[in-house]
């Protein structure tokens, strides 16, 4: 069975009557929001893409921007549902997963229309291999409880990975000047063993001081901090290359979101 065949065979209850052919189908979609109420109704079409998977976009009526990086809408108006979402769908389980991704995506679009931001946990970097780099950063940050810091830096412009990053060596494999403060702003608290995690808050001991940041050379999580910084350098480069390509092709800001990397790059 083809990818579209698997999709047709697993159509959920929240879509309307399916119309179409073996390579293309149209339907209306109205997923329920997390609170149980109905979201907006979207008119969509699904079609077989060049990778033998399926792509989806609005048709014939559009209520979303034609293209928006922040809202994960590609230049051809197709939806970027998730990482590698346009690959072939090989079985029923993958088809159910695809429908779940579409439902979540449409809920996120409703959220973005109301609040002018994309849900933080659903953010995905764009550009060649940029998403892979982001996922690697999340993998490193998760055991340290730093994942939220990474996501806020990337998608909200907040936190230690969002501003100017420590400089890389000439071959870009390491960071220079280890005697500068830890870029995360980590502090070692009284009573915490030297090899324990660094902390951003004030001491909980009797001194109640906000101690100065420790040096990167002394940071117990130096390896993880430096790896995250190096990966963020790479991620920014890949994403900027993609954004400049979009700008060159004539893509402009749709003005529906508070943050727009295309607008920021052109400022």
C-alpha cells in the first residue's frame, strides 16, 4: 500500500468526508483542543510528494499565512508537521502517528493565532541538519534539567544560549579563553560538592548571597556547556543559511507572530 493509501485507511473521526484520487485527497479538519472544545475548521489537501511520502496544506481556502518559518509553513504552503514528516509512510502505525502529528500541528496553529507565539515544546529548527543539531542539544540538556533553557534560548530569545556566544577556535572545534565566566552564569553554592551541578540561584545557606559566576575552566559541567555552545553556533549558521535563501527567493514576514527570524535578519 502507498503512503497515501495508509493515510486514507486510518482517517480519524475529526476530519470530514474525504474526496480525491489515489494521489491526492481533500477534506475538512476540525480537531478538538486540549480542553475538549472544537478548534477552527481547516480545508486541507494531502498529496504524494517527491519522497513518496505525503504532504499536506490548505486548499482551496486558506486561513494561515502562505509561508511562515515561525509557524512551520514551508514556502510551497505545505505544513512542517515534525522532523522528517514527509518521509514515506510504510504501515498503519506510522499513519496513525502522522494523523496525530497533523492534529497537534493544527492545535498549535490555533494557539499561534491567538497568542502570536508558537508553543515552546513544539519548536523545531529549520535549515539543513538544523533540527538534528537541536535534538542533539536537547539530548545533552535533558539529564541536567536544562532542556527548557535550550528551547527558550532557541525559540523565545531568552537565556544564556540566545545572545552573543563565546568565541570558537580557528578550526571551530573548541571554545577559546577558558578563564572567562561560565556562559550559563553557573554559581557554586555553599555546601555543594565541587563536582555537583552548578546553580543559577542564590545560596540557600545562611549567607544568602548571589555568588559570582564561576570560571568555565572550573565548571563541573564544562564539557556539556561547551558542547551546547558549539552546537548552537552550528545550528544558528544552518538556520541563517536557510533564512537568507528564503529572503533571496522573495519570502517576507507575514506579520502574524511577535518573533520573526526573517524580519530580524532584515532589520
